C-alpha cells in the first residue's frame, strides 16, 4: 500500500517551508498569493488531501461548517446552500450539509453528530428548536447562526426575516386590491412552523379588517396517497377541493409557491380566470412561477443572500475579526402582485 502524501511532501514540491505550506493551505492572509498558488498547485500535483482529524485534535476544531436545512424538495434551500458555498470560496472552510425533513429528532441527531466533528461553526434553519437541541447549541462552543427567521430568540446570531410580518404584509397588499373572500392552502403546518407563522400573520391582517379565512385546507385533509405526492400535486388537489366547497372565494393564500403553482394548474384545467375570478398568492418567489408571469402573487425572499451572510458571519468569527453574539441581519421579502395590480386597476375603472 502506498503511503499517503504529507505536508512535508507539499512543502518540498512547492519549494517553501513546512510552516508556509501549512499556512497557505489554511488560507492564512499573511501568506503571499504567489506562495498560496504554488502550495495549492503542489498539493494538487502530488495528490495531497491532508488530515483534518489530526488538525482538529491540535486546534480543537476542523475547517468544516455544518449547515442544517429542513428540505431539498424545492429550490429554496439549495439556493441558501449555494449562498453559503459562494461565501466560503477561496477560504479553508468547507460546508457540510444535513437535511432533517422537518423532523426535530432528526435535527437533534444531525446537530449532535456535526458537533462531534468539531466544526468551525453551525448554520441551521429557524429559531424554534426544542429545548434539548437548544441546549446542545448553547454549549457548542462554536459560532451558531440561525437562518430564515427572526421571530424568536436566537442562540447566537440570526439572518432572515419575520414570517409573521411577511404573512401580514402580503395580506395587506392583497386587501388593497379589493379582495376580501380569502381561503388558505397549506402543507404540514405542525412541522413547518415558519409557514404557520405566515398564516397567523396573514390572519392578523384580515382580522384588522373584520375578516378571516372563509375556509382552509392542508395536507391532513388529503388521502394518505395524495399527501405523499409532490407539493405541486398536493396544491392542485387541495385547491380543487377548496373551490368545490367555496366557489365564491376571490383569493387563496398558499403556504409556498409550489402549492400555489399546483393551485394555478387546477384553475387552468378548470377554466377559472386567474387573477380575474380568483387571485392566487404564494411565498418565496420561485422560478417555477415565472413560466406563467404575473399569475401568482408572491413574497420574494433573498435566499442566496441569507446563505452568504450567514457564512460570512462565521468566517469573520473564525478569523477573529468579529463576534457573533446578538448579530441579527434582517432581509425582508419583497412583494410582487403581478397581474393582480393591473386587474385591480381595471376593476376600479370599470
């Protein structure tokens, strides 16, 4: 069996000292770019990949950043992860991703396992972890950045927005177009707590006008085989059921754009004018709805920017240039009403 290449081999191949080679591979800013390039090329040429476990024993941490997200079923969290990756390019830090499927027990085990690797920091989704998970995070001894939410008490730092406000704001915008008979279509709200917050924010805005949702539907209303389908298919089916019972609705608010797109698919198939007869509103601003421009109102979230900002907070903490405690970055969604605005102008002028 061949012996693995060592840091000394890299230093020899690059014509630098072992110390310089080590600092260059760590991304130390005091090493010249010329030496960094030589060392990295030498490492590539001889097939050197290092020993992060040994490094963690001496430095008490690895160069890994644990990133925990609830789902990869739509583009939202892959875009967050892309932002994290972009921010860490050219540094010695490497993101490692875990997916929980909105299961708090899976989240706990994922975080516990990641902490056993001695990561440089953790990025995780939301602020509503159970107390046993929060205990892990409080005692982690590494920078912790919670993302995609500001409705709660951060462990360390957070980057995101208020889901309560996001629901409230789009409700006010929709009310401003003259809609007043609202329905709601959601997913598994007992698991997706952020969607539940948006629903409550939306409802709060309606109640200020003496209104409420006329009817709601969520995944628990579907047959078991229907509930396991894609979010688009679930949205299509729940919209069909909702409008069959409440045909006089003039607006449906969906937990996300995937469900809203499914609702649009049903309306197109049923010959229902969107947004003329019924307006549809989702959340996230996904590229999925751009194929039918303006048909679905939405709140566009800065997903990639949220990931980039979270990674930079940890990077700055690792480099010692800034702490993370109490570091809160709010990146509010922007509302797009699409054709609903022009439809409102037409209605009021007729």
